[in-house]
């Protein structure tokens, strides 16, 4: 009975397998390409669908016989096999087994040659992750090139993938041009005859080669409508080639190339950017816009509004006049003040007034006799307003306006001179020629101040929340570089930034200097001011402990700000520097009222030490001290006593002016040495010390705290 049932089951299986084989053959029959002497066939249902939607192997790219064989051998298990190989590659990478990693990647791409994300991810992995595992920058560069070549191989198996070409461009441009070793990478790239075979040496710049690859990706999209849908963000995609040209112009200047070559590079960047602005860009509502025509859309909208208001006769003006009468005197006054000199409160009042006076197109349409025509104009105005708003948003994604303006400005002699001056000042500083460096930084600061006065847009808006790092922060980086290097040169000469420092001077009424502008963008400056406001409120309520805590928190915020902008230590911005000093003084007074000393771990010790060191009273005290020491060596006791007496008088001025001297062991030890010398001189003269002797009392009062294990400022800085 059992054998009979088994035989029947086998017959049933055979009966089912035969139609399934036929069905599989019908569905999966491969297509035959029509050639000379060979009739083409459309193939089965699956082959027809692959042809229709253009994802058959023939449509995707080159067919590799070895790859197709491996696909068959896996019996439909390509997914698990690919996952296992990817895991294996990761393990080899962690073990730094580069030979097996390379072999595993070869197997992986044989299994998934048409899965473009495999190529992109592993190419990026080789160029970015694997390259940094080596100490020698030459070996790092070799792995970057290996990643590029890997991506380039994937191009032949995926001939309709613009993002693969764009990824090649990105690695060439940004990995080589923005890596920590970009100077060495760019030099190696220029000398790489194998990779740049056939490219003239003077054209072997990674930014220009990257630009050419981005152009290839653009051509693929422009020439084949089937691949346009594969571009996720056309605004960013089509901006990259132009950005490479702009980055090239910026880079060669940083490397010391100025004059006509730099000017032409920026000029070409401007032309490329204008051409990018003329490209048709799809909007989210199915329309087409051009980023460079935003102003035209606004003009079209305004013309339609004028036409609508003309259709309403004088009714719109009458409505505005009625609303004008309802404005408060404060709103009218604020509205009359020029925008650039309004206070925050005046700006708010003026905005309220403008909101009340604004008449919408719908309101104007209700005043028209020809309502049908008016409503049509309202719809046109709304459509143009919507298009302008979308275009404005898209421009913000690539910071279109900034780069259009910057490309124009960078061609000017003023900017070229500013960058050139700072570049040669950097060289002088590196060579130890401090006078030449200081002169260069002074000239460079003045040049940059003139540029920013003419082109304030180069500094990002303080209130803008999403300024992109690689965009308008470039000017900020240039200024930070100048300020940091200038501060280094000044520190060598033991000097602060001079009064009237050009970048600290406001370019006009109601405006701030460039350095203060940088400070205002820093979160910690705003936090310090908020903490101070809370401390002042606590003081008004006579809550001294709360005021002390808020001032302490403000000190921490100021410390973090100075850590971000270290040139502030040397008074690159007088307004902010004095603001910090006032907060320190207020904090010390609150502690005094609480009968508490300034804590030894006071966060602004270093900042205060710099200010004390450069204070004229300190400078004079040290001069008199040196003079007294010289007179002691000559045994001119009377003159030495007078010199030390003047020195101590200056030190007492410092102590009174800077309440944090008590926690600065370096300064206190210096004062103690002068006090001891003064005592010895008086002994030689047989004279008594003056009574009272406030400096000795000051030192004795703080001796206990100064004898602890806290390091000196010099030790802390080391």
C-alpha cells in the first residue's frame, strides 16, 4: 500500500513539474537581439517587461559572461550571497587584510554588477575609509585612485546611471581637493601620468577634472530622458560642475596664484554659475523654473499687481490711506526711520505698520468693477508668487545668490589684493620675519575691511539658521585665518590688536565691525549675555547667590567663546573685550558682597592674564622694576627705592583695576618679588616701610590660596 501511494505521488509531481517548466519557459524565455542574418525575438513575458522598462542586462550595460555564470550558479540566491560577501569584505577591512578585501570585492561585483549602490558604496569605502588606514600619504592617495578606478569599472555595467559618474567626479574633486592631505594629494594628482594619461600637465587639476566628470553626468541626463528620473535633486546635481570651477579659483589663490590667472578662473566660475541659473528646473507642482530668473518672476508679479490696482482705479490707494490713519504715532515714527539704523523695537513696530498697510490682491479684486478679469489677475499673481517662492527656496539650497555675487566680487582687484597680501604675510610669519608679517596683516586687514564695506553680503546673515558650511562660511574662514595668524604675530611681539583695528571698525552707522559680526554669530556670546541679564535681574531682586551663579555661568560661556575665537584674547574686538571685562568686574563685586574670594578655577584666568600683561600700568610697573634691579646692582639705593616705589604704585593700580589678580599666581609672584626687593632696599637705607603698605596686605590675604597646587598660567598654557 505504501509503495503504491509513493508511486502515485511521483506521478502527480511529474504531472505538475511539466506545466511549471512550460510556464517558466514562457515567462523567462530570453530575448534575441536582431542582428544581420538573425531574426530577433522579443522573448518571454519577463524579458518583454525588462525591455519595456529598460532594466534588462543589455539595457543596463556590458554583460560579463563570468558574472552571468555566477548568477546561474547561485540558483536565485544572489541576495544572500551578496550580503555574505559584503560582510566578508567588512571583516577583511577591519583586519586590514587588503589582499582578501580586494578579492572579495571582485566576487561581490560579479554577483551584483548592475546594482549601482554596490559600486558607489564600495568605491567610496576604498577612497575614504580604506585610504585613511595608511600612514604614508602616497599610499593613501593610491587607495583613493583605487576607489575611483573601481567606480569607473562600474560605469561599463551601468551605462545609464548618472549618479555613478557624479560619484567619480565627487571623489576626484572633493576627496583629493578637501582631504587633510589635499596639498600632497593635489601634487600627486598633477604628477599622475597613469591616471591622467593624455591630459596636459597644466590641465591636471583635480577640480577641473572633477568638473569634466560632472559635465559627463549632465550630458547623460540631458541626452537621455529615461535617466532624468534617476536624479534625486536636480538643483544640487547640476550645480556641482560650476562649484568645481569656483573651488578651483579659490584653491589656486590659497596656493599663491593671483593676477590674471586667478581673475580668469573666477570669471569662468561666474559664467558657469550664470549658465546653471538658466537651466530648467522642475518644481514640486510640476512647473519649470530657472534659478537665475527669480528677479524676473518678481517683476512679472509686480506688473500684474500694478495692472490689478489700475483696474480698481483709485480704490486701493484710498484703502491704504484709511489704514494709514489707524497707525499709532510710534508705528509711524518707526516706519520713517531708515531700516539700517532701526533698533530691534523700532524694526518690530515698522513691521507691524507694513503688515497693517499691506493689501492683498484678493482685497483689491473685491474693489474692481470687472470682477472676472480681476479674479483672473489674482490667479496669475498667485501662480507667479508661488513660482517665485519655490525658486527662492531652490536658490537657497545651493546658495545661488551668494555664489553669483562672490564670483563677480572675487574678480575685483580689491579682493585679489586682500588675499595676496595675507598670503605673503603668512609666508613672512612662517619664515620668522615678524615685522613684515605684521605689516602684511595690517594691510590685509585694511583691504578686507574695504571689501566688506563694499560687499557686506560676504558675511553671512547673523539671523540665518541654515548657512551652508562650504558656502558663505568661506569668507568667515578667510577672516578667521587672518585674525588667528595676526594674533600669533602680535603675541610674539607681546602686543594686543591695535586700537582702530580695521576689521573691528563698523563700516557704517548702525553696523558692526567684521570681528563683532563673527562674535554675534557664535551661540556662546548670546548665551553669555542671557546669563548676564539673569544675573542683573537677580541683583535687582537682591538675590546675591543667584546673581553669583548666573555670572559664573556667563564666565563659562565667555570662556567657550574665546576658545572658539582665540584672537579675542588679544582684543581683536574691543567692544566684546570690554564687555567681558565689565562682566568679570561685576562678578567680582557680587562675590565681594557675599564675602567670597574669586575662585581659583576661575575660567577666564588666561584672558585676564593677557589683559593684565598688556595693561599700560603693568608695562610701566615692569619697566620700573627692571630699572630698580639695575640700580641695586649699582648700589644706588636711593634711586632704586624710588624706582621700586613707582613700580609698586603701578602694581597697586593693576590690583585695584583687575579683581582677578588674586587668583593669578604668576602675577602675584611677580608683585611679591618687587615687594621683597623694596623691603631689602629700605633695609639698606635704614628706612621703614610706608604704613599702610596695601600691597603687602593684599599678598598676605591671598597667600593661602596661592600656595595650593594649582599651576601657573605658564604651566597651564604648556
